[in-house]
C-alpha cells in the first residue's frame, strides 16, 4: 500500500465517527443524515424540511410517512412525488394538489383514484366530472371500505401502461430512472436538476460531476425557488454524502469544500488532502496545518506517489 494511503487509513481509524450526521438542526429528534431542518422527527436523509415525521429522502413541509418526496407540503403516505400539495396515498405524481390515491399524475387538482392523468381536475377513477358531481360522488366513495377503494384503484393501475423510465422534463438522459429536470446525464437514479454528469444516485443540483451518491447541492428552503437558489455541486468525482462541494474528489460526508481530496467529515474547508473531521481549515495534509507555500510542495509529493498526472498549468 502507498505510504499516503496507509497514513490516511490510520488517521481515519484514530478519529471517532459522529453518531449522527446533522447540519444545523433545530428541534429535530431521532433524525440522521438530516440537514437544515426544523421540528422533524424520525427522519433520515432529509434536507431543508420542516415539521416532518417518519420520512426518508424528503424535502418539504408537514410530510408524514413519505418516501422520496421533494418540494412538497402536507403529504401523507406518498412515494416519489414532486412539488405537490395535500397529497395522500399517491405515487409518482408531480405538481398535483388535493389528490388522493393517485398514480403517475401530472399537474392535476382534486382527483381521486386516478392513474396517468395530466392537467386534469375533478376526476374520480379517471372519470371526468363536474365540480359538484365530483364532491358528491367522492362522499359516496369515502363510505366504501378500503378494500373496495383499493380494488378499483388497482384495476385501473393494471390496465394502464407503465413507462420504462420515469422521467420528468429531461433532455438527453438515455439511461436511468426517476430523473427530474436533468440534462445530459448518463446512468442517473432518483436524481433531480443534474447537468452534464453521470452515475448519479439519490443526488441533485449537480453539474459536471461523476459517481455521486446521497450528495449534490444544498437547498435554502422547501419550495422550488428556494431549492434552485441554493448552492450546487460542481466538478466533483467520487462523492458519497455531503453537499455543495467544488472541484473535489474521493470525499465522504464533506460539505462546502473546495479543492479537497481523499477526505472524510470535512466542513467548509479549502485545499485539504487526506484529512478527517476538520472544519473551516485551509492547506492541510493528513490533518497537519501547512502554510500556503508548503501545501503545493506536499501535494506534489503525494500526487507523484499516487501516480496522478501533473496538473494543468
């Protein structure tokens, strides 16, 4: 093993790993890998969320028992829904409002038990109704047992073709699934707002990055405008966890870092190589503080040992 890699491995073994990965939590209990969130409980991998409970990989407000839901509010028992409001028992829906037991619907309002509808309003099991008839018949449906409702909904789902890849507003994304607002991405899964990148998994707001999982940018809020105004990940390679890194590679759970490599648990660091658990540091190698003049020379020795090519002038 190379001398540097051996030293880095020893350093990682010598520094305790945090029990929880939380960034700026406020009144959050029993959460992990949750960042910039308030009043959340039993949430895992949530970002810029408020008053959410029992959620996994979500971003929004007042979400309960949700999975992979983003920029949504007042949703319950929903999966892979984006930019939705007052949604229950729904899956793969985008820009929907006041919809329940819906599947693969887009920009729908006040629908119940519907499948693969777009730009519709007041539909009951895919039947178009007037506003008055919708509310009247919906009250009758609510008197049915859950098994009766699910039976009608399931039959409708089984009779509707399913796309081979769930993509929303994408361009040149030939391989992957559950991709939203991405362009020129290769092999992406559960990815959103990614450009010119590849092998992206459970990540978003990234440009010119490859091999990223559970990472990307950091949202400044739970709606679309706030999310896009946050910071992005750019020019990164082999990133696992963390957010808003720039021109970095081989990082684990690092955030707001620039020109950092082979590091773990860094926050707001610049020009660090082989470091663990540092915050607000610059020009460090293996957690040793160097001067800005010493750092390039130490870095050149490590690059030569690892067989890295000389940097471009």
